[in-house]
C-alpha cells in the first residue's frame, strides 16, 4: 500500500515530542539522545496525529539515521518508506555524504534504499558522539552504510541528473 494522501511528512516540532517519545518506546527503540536531536526529526502526520517518525543526527559530512518508527495502525501503508525517502532527500540537501544506521530488527529493510552492512569498526569516529553508539543501541545491532550520490545538477536542457 502507499502513504495515505491525508498524511504529510514535515519537520518535527517541539510539540511533536509528546507523540514521538511514546512511539519510539512502543517500538522498543532507544530514546537516549533522541530529544537532543529532535531538530533532525521528520514526522508523518495524519491531521494532528503523528503516525511515524525518523531522525537524523549530523556529524560533519556524515549522518546517523535513527528512530524510524510508525504506529501500529500505519504499519504496511508505506509510511516508513516515505519517511526514509524524505530523510535521504533532506540529508542530500544538507550536504551529508554518507549515512549510517544501527538496527537490531530491520537489517533486511534498509538494503532497498541502498544501505549495506558494514563492520561496526567501519563507523567513523565522529559518530561516537551519538548516544546510539555510546550504548543506547546494543552491541549486537547491525551497522549499515549508504553513500549518498552527489547533489542533483540541473542540466543545460532543463533536465537533471544525479
């Protein structure tokens, strides 16, 4: 199924935290450090209700995708996919060159977006500032990496290429 047309993906606001926090907890995702990076979150909203969220922590030219979660009612409707795509677009626009993530349950989900498993030792030192790598996410979590293509360039004929 696809994203409900009444849903919109937008940057999270301070008021959204009251729905983001319980959503992360319901999905057994770590909340340590999430609120401190709330400015990097996007939410899917259906009217005034948050139906999903995803976070981005930026560390120079690398980023950490974290906290992808959708409500039980939104599961299977394309909300997660739409959130990941919106986050990738945002990361490219911010000049992030490489995205990493840690997952205990979704290692089979993220390859569809180009993420590949990497050894934890391959994570850049800059990510050690994240609560996720300092213990919020278990050592058993799979590390994954995506190298983002360059910025979209508008061609002389009005087309674009990535």
